[in-house]
C-alpha cells in the first residue's frame, strides 16, 4: 500500500492504543463509499456560501467517531478548517455556547496547522489583507500606505460582523495594532480573548476598549466573525463536529432542555443563512434521536432533522439531514482487517512471514472469536478486533516462534474493554445497566 512511513506509523500506533487515528482514514474507510459523493457535494455547497447541519446516528461501535474523523480529514484536504468536540457535561456543556465556541477555537485545525490554529489563521488573514491592498493599488514599497489600506479593507470586511459582534472586530483591531507595535503581551492577551478564554487581564481588555468576557449570547457572533476571517483567508469554510451528543440523555433534565434548545438555535441559525461557510455534524445513538430522554423532548428540533429509516438500509437517502450507520458485518470487518494487515506488513522485512501467519482464514477466525465474546454482535467488534490484530502482528513481527492460532485466540481481558463493551458481554447488548440513580428519570 502506497502510504508514507509516518502515516503508517500514525495509523498503527492509534489502533494499538484502541483509538481512531487522526489521519490516514481513507485507508480504513470501509463501507463509506455510499456517503462520499454526497459529503463532497455538501462541502462544495458550503464553500460557495451555503451552510449545512447534518446528523449521524448509529449504535455503539457502528463507526460514528470514525465517520466524523473521516469527514474532518476529507474537509481539510479540500481546504476547510475543522474542529472536533466531544460533548460532555463538564468539559463541553452544549447549553453554554460560549464554552462550545472556546472548544472550537482550542480544537481548530487546518491541513497546515494543528490545534489551536487560531494565531495562524488570523496572522494569515492580515497577510491576505496586505496582499489585497497592494493588488488594489497601494504602494508595496511603502509599509505605512500598505498598512493604512489594509486597515481600511479590514473595516469593510468586518462591517457585517461589527453589527452583531462589535467586540470581535474591536479585538481584531487591537491585536493587529499590538502586533505592529511589537507588544507581545497585549497581542497574546487579545488573542486569548478572541478565543473566548476567561480571565483575560483587565488591563489588556481596557487598552483595547473591551469590556467583560464572552457570554452565551455573544458566542454566535464570535463564530460569525471567525467564519469571516476564514473565508477571507482563502479557507473554504469551517467544519464543526459535535461528537457523542447522546450524553445529553444522562444530564439533569433542566440542563438537557437548555442543551437541546441550543442545538435548535444552531439549526435555525444555519437555516437562516447567518453562518455562510459552516458545516455542523452531530453524532448520536438511535436512542438519543428517537427516545423520550433525547431529541424527542424538543419536537421542533426533532422535526428539523428527521429522516425515514423504516425501509431497507441499502436505500437510505445520504442527502437527508440525518443518516444512519448500520455497523460492520463479517465481510466488512474482514475487509478492514485485510487493509490494516497490508498497512502493517508493507515494506517490513518480515512481510512474507506476516502475510503467511495472518492470512485471510485467520482474519476470519479472529473476527469470529472477538464477535463471539461480544454476544455475536459484529458491529461492536471493530475497536477490539483491530487492537488485537495489531498486537498479533507486533508479536509475529518480533518472535519467530509465535503462532497466532495457538497463542492469540483467547479471551479478551476485561481491562481492554470500554464500559459499553463490557455491558455487551454481560447483557448481550440488550439491557445495559444504568450508571446510577441519576440515570433514572422520574416525573414528579
């Protein structure tokens, strides 16, 4: 397989840890062909000034996080900035949009820059402004004239943002002035304020004419400002992934209601065209989308992203606002294993030995063994299957006397399993236990 040694190492190292790789996911994109054309069309529409809100549903192990990472990687290759967030009550509470915005900035990435890429994006924007000023007639040999014309361009391009988020525009002006004056401390402070960080020094804010901190109502305005900067910096747009929104089912009812209302607000704003260049993807379990403790508690939200899943999954509409992942089958799990075996063995001195010991028949035996320990649920098996496969390949690569069929088809240690995987082994995936009394909702 024609991939670089670094990319190969990144993929194998992540699978060895039992996590989804950050990059190189096209190698592992088994079963996603049916979504590829639609995703690219939707990204193209967003890049032309549109906006999109998409929901992905699937049971645990069906590949929701993988799909999200695959979409993120696809978007970055097409010139988008991306931000991946995991929703949680403590770290990223969805009902506090100022925290969501801050997490977007902390996880902001591009094809060229890893999180957080905010400084690179803003500095690149100023560079583009100066280039546009020169193209418009400013004397490139006169730094003062270029700076003056660039400032005028910045004001024109921020005019719409200034109407809804004047503080964002003010902070950008202050950051530009601090950079030009060589005041690193002031520039750092204003960059932190633009990122929505709390507790920025009062002196920094005061010198730039700013007051207070970012709140829930200002967050959407700041997001609009970020999109303006990205668009003018030659990025095609921003993809924001909100992963594991099903965690909202386990929070207090008042927090859940406010979080669902925040989601509804985002959907409405996207539909109203307020965020040109924004693609939002959320992932969740069917219980979240259909159950009484999830999206159905807010019918206007449920109706906006509803889709019909009553028919044959083969004929699901990938253009619908909500799509489903049906999980792995024996055949697709085998195909995935074969791909990872090829990635691992390619270019290795022990390649022939690896391909002989871990042949197609063994891949099928390993898949059956793992799925059998999970109540026959192949859809829950990929993480454990790939982790065990990489461990087997590691051992076969290092020890000549190692024999996978003899030494590697034993029981999976409980310590290697997540809580959800353990629940499947104990209850066959039918009746997972409640996490505690707080998981039981009482109507009183």
